[in-house]
C-alpha cells in the first residue's frame, strides 16, 4: 500500500511519525473516513467541511487546502487501485519534540496522514442484507462528541462488549436517551416515521446522516428529530444506523428483542438504495 505522510507518498513500511506526536501521546487529533465507490469519493465536500470544523474547534491549524486534500485522496485511490473501499485521513497537532499538556506554539506543523483500505463488495455487503444485532451500553464518552477526535477507546470497548454478547454493535445511552452507535448515528422507524436524535455536542454530526435525512425528506418520508429511549427503539417496526463506511445499515435486533419480523425493514432498505444510488451519481 502507498500511504501519504506530511507531503510524501511512501510504501506503508517507510512512513514515520515522531514518538512525541500529540496524536500518539494524547489522542490530540481528528480524522475523517471517506468511502470510495466505483473508484470515486462519496461526499468529499461534506468530509472536508467537517474536518475544518473539527480543526477549528480544537484550535488546530489546517495542514493543507481543500483542493490539495482532494488531490491527495484521488492520488491514493489511483495509486492503490481502489474501486470500493475507504480513505482514512488523520490530522494531529504534531509536536515540538517533548511531552507537555500545554499546546506547542501555533507555528508547529500539524501531522497529516492518509491511507486507503480496499473493501471489495462494500456496497453489496452481506451484513447489510442480514442486518445488525445491537446491544445498549452506557455512554461514558466526553462531552464534545461533535468533534471527530481519535479518542476511540470507549467506542472500541463498546464494540467488543457487543461482540462478547454475540451482537454486532452497541448503541449508547445517556440520561435515559440513546445518543448514537459506537461509530454511526442511530434511528428507528415507527408507523412510517423516522426518528433520530437532534444534532448537539452530544453526537457526531454524521455526513451520512445529513445526506440520508435530505433524501428521506425528498422521498416524502416523515422525520422526527427528537430524543428517544432504547425501549421505544425496541418496540419499533424498523431501525438502522448510518455511517460513511457502512451507509444505511439495518438493525434487526436490540438487546435480544427482534424488530418486526427480524429482517431489514422496507423503509430502511429503500433508504439504503436511494442513498447508494444518489451518492454514487454525485461521487467525484
Ligand atoms: N457517530 C460516531 C460516533 C461515528 O464515529 C461516526 C462515524 N465516524 C458516525 C456517527 C457517522 O458519521 P459519518 O456518517 O460522517 O460517517
């Protein structure tokens, strides 16, 4: 694999980062994942805009322009011959060569790394045909989940809790309400109405969420953005998650309770189809 590190395209084994990098020592960094279908980038613009916002919120410098970012994405997709897969991008605050809680001076160069992941069959995934089983767990993450930081230890532990329980993923609960999935936004459908939590600092502002809600509205579907409990979701007709890497993923079981007939619901399946078709048409 050819990867990108601070201006250079290198074989992955030759890429180097300082051990003092604050991304490594303090999880002081942000990331984006953009999917690739048909060799093209899905919603690059959305990811670039959110990256800028994450950097601004953490007073971190932009490593390069949006145009350069697009060029790097495209070059890596071409060099690694990715038809279906992902481009992972990470920007960290870098380092001035020591460990300190105080941010290094503003002229310290951020570290930027990009790599691709080849995922043949990403769009036509067997997992999406089956649907996911989820469990609910407490949400004990920090209070700025709207910033896409690389602090992924708790989401990673949540995913492991799900695996150990024989499920695929976990939804997190705070103050009695579902926040989101470990790496996706959460929805249920009851009597034809799509329900999802409104945007705030409590959840990531999903790029896929934004696109899917727009497409649902255009398809005359009913949407309610409001807080909801896991009990409500368990009594739903359907449920699903959205993320850039899994698109619209049906949820067929919550805490051992099957939803509907235990297979992906019709509104969920329709949304997945619409999302994939429209996103591929708009891909660059
Ligand atoms: N919430 C969390 C916690 C996530 O990690 C992700 C995916 N990175 C999402 C939601 C979905 O966001 P997107 O649609 O932009 O991938």
